[in-house]
């Protein structure tokens, strides 16, 4: 691969450095408010646990029926790929070469080592130059999103008493813990964060369970072709995660499940990104044995490094890693290619929505990741598998899914939903009781 822009990696972002020197007591008081919270997922005590629970939530249920179906005409897939006989590895270098060659077809002044912001982009050019090859920011696809009007006040008023899932960090990312608590408590502390004390609402279910919100986040031309709705509902990924973080909040450095292509739409705030071209797993200290723990299993590609505050002593090789940087602002829609490690950092309070898609350019990769993890046996694919159209391949693959996996998926989602809902009811009762008591007190005083 060619040279990549090597961005300032030695130092944390300016804002972080600056604040680090201050006394870190903006709101180190998380401890005093944590005990007030009713922790639903009491078993979550580490980032690993949190990731498991949050990702578990991602397994879809019968609640939402997606109407998203593939729409564009499809060509046959390459006959050279035969998933039924051997492991397939996507050739990212070949993809880069293809990208460079394809650039000649179009009249655009591409930033070869940075991230283009595009408004008038045809679907064909997207597929030729960016999709499964390089990140891109789309600057107009969110113009008509009703969600652009979402405000703290609206969420507080309408959903304040309802529970959300979030992570809270005191210290470093490694000290993250998962919490489920009423939204208004998260909102109450939106402005109270410091480099070592922050919260991040990361909820896969919140929007998906509220159709009035879900429909305010429409798909666009580039994400429309999606084969995930062909998965049985029990194992279909949720595709609309609410990400609302205080300043300093961040994700981990990771690749998405099944190496899918990710999307991230910023509604409010300022999100910073570090995006790593594929092939650097060694420099990112990616463990080789991680399992994602979904009913439809997959390998987990997570790096233990916090790319925004790397511990160079513990991870010396990270210094050699190359990455692209991006500052993403409201109305900007980022597409993260399959297989690229990425980490987001919210430079100020930031609200965003993430999603994913499986289309003609990544479906073989996703199917391979599923086969590799072993929920479906490779040998069960018929000889004619590769003569099927891509969506039919996906449907066929899914028809081989053991019933036990479907049952697990269904049960897991139901359990999680029940848990949150039960807590909501409990919470409401508690609130009523509290109000009654206050009323009585007032009466007494009068
Ligand atoms: C998915 O990404 C991982 C991590 O970079 C890589 O090892 C794996 O080969 C990728 N999967 C496919 C099918 O290319
Ligand atoms: C959120 O609503 C609660 C009442 O439930 C109120 O006390 C609080 O001030 C509100 N916060 C904001 C930021 O609107
Ligand atoms: C956070 O601070 C901003 C700017 O000072 C203010 O407009 C906003 O209301 C505050 N939000 C909360 C939830 O306190
Ligand atoms: C894929 O492998 C199977 C099993 O060995 C074989 O029967 C089939 O012809 C192969 N398909 C292609 C397109 O090479
Ligand atoms: O925190 C973020 O915005 C990053 C989210 C992300 O990378 C993901 O959903 O895969």
C-alpha cells in the first residue's frame, strides 16, 4: 500500500493536553452519583462485559420488521471465490489498486491520502472509489433528516424517565462500566465531564424500539442496498444505534462485527476519528482469539489501545501504525469501510447515530466471517452456491442456520428488552411513591 498521512500520534489532542494539566476535578464525582443508580446489568463490571451486553442487545427481535430490501440490479459474484471449500480473505491491497485505477474514470480532485467530503456522488462512483476501499464523508444525505432537530430538551421531556444503556468511565477506557439508568440522569450530567471522567450513552435499542424516532433516521442512496434484512429476525443486527456522549467520551478501537461496513451520522457536536487502513492488526495488538458472543457467532477484532491516548510503554508498536484523521461535524455522514479499525472521540458533547450495511461489495466478507466463526458449517454449502445471485446466497446461507442459534437469539433479545421494561415500570412506581410522599409532606407543612 502507498504512503498514508501520518498524523500527530505522539500527543493527545490539544484540548486533552490542556485539560490534563488542570486539576481533574470537573466532575470526578461520578462515584457519588453511581450508587444512586439502579444498575440493571449488575454483571457488567468491565469493558468486556459491557461490550458483551451492548452487543448482545444488537441481536434483533421480532419487534421491528425491516422493510429495507435490496433494490439495485446485481451482477453475478466472482466465480474465483468458493466459500464452500476454503477460507476467503478480502484482498485490501487489490482493492486499493482498483480504487486508484477507477479514479481515472471520474472528474474529481481526490484526496488520495485523506478523506473526501462529497455531495454529488453517483452510486457507481461510490462503489468504484470508496465502498469497501476508503472512508468517505457524505455532506448532503442528512439534509432532510427530521432527526437533525433532536434536542436535549425534547429527549428529556419525552423520554427522561425511560432507561438507556450507557458506559461510564473513571480513569481510562479500560475502567469502563456499563449502566442502565433513566435518561434524565445521563442528561443531568451532560456538561460534567473531564478527561478522566465521562459518560457515553451507547444504546442499540433506544431508537429501534421507538418507531417515531427510528423513522426520522432514513436510509440514503448509498446504504439502501442491504442484505441484513434477509437474515432471520432473531439474528438480524440492530441498525440504528444512538451515540450520545459527553466531551472526552469515546469508543474503543475496533472493527465492526462480521467486518461489516459502518456508518456514522453526527447530529450535534464534534466527533474526531482515527481510521486505520487494514493490515496493521499486529501494530494494534489485536488478540487472535476473541469471540463476539452473539448467537450468530463472529470473531471480535478489538484493539486494547486507546488511539487517542496511547500507552506507548505497554504498546510500543502502536507508534508505527498509520491512520487517517477526521473531524466530523453535524450533518456529516461517515462511511467506514469493511475491515478498517476505527475509534471515535467526542471533542465536545456529541450526538450521533451509527448503522451498517451488507451489500454487493462486502457480502462475501461478511459471509466468510460467519462461516469462520462456526455457527454454520462450510461444507453444507452446495456446489452451485456461487452461481446464485448475492442476495440468494445470503438467504441460502441463513437457511442453514441451526434452530438452536435462532432460539438463543430470540431469547437473548427478549430477556434484555424485558429487563429494561421491567425496570421502567419499577422506576415509574418508585417515582409515583416519591411524589405521593412529597405531596403529603407539603400538606403537613401547610
Ligand atoms: C476481517 O478483518 C480481520 C481483521 O483485520 C481480518 O483478519 C479478516 O481477514 C477479515 N475478513 C475477511 C473475510 O477478509
Ligand atoms: C430534565 O427533566 C427534569 C425533570 O424530569 C428536570 O428536573 C431537569 O431540569 C431537565 N433537564 C434539562 C437539561 O432539561
Ligand atoms: C450545558 O452547557 C450548555 C452551554 O453552557 C448549556 O446551553 C446547556 O443547557 C447545558 N446542558 C445541561 C444539560 O446542563
Ligand atoms: C466450489 O467447491 C465445490 C466443492 O469442492 C465444487 O463442487 C464447486 O464446483 C466449486 N465451485 C466453483 C465455482 O469453483
Ligand atoms: O462512538 C462512536 O461514534 C463510534 C461508534 C462505532 O465505531 C460503531 O458503532 O462501530
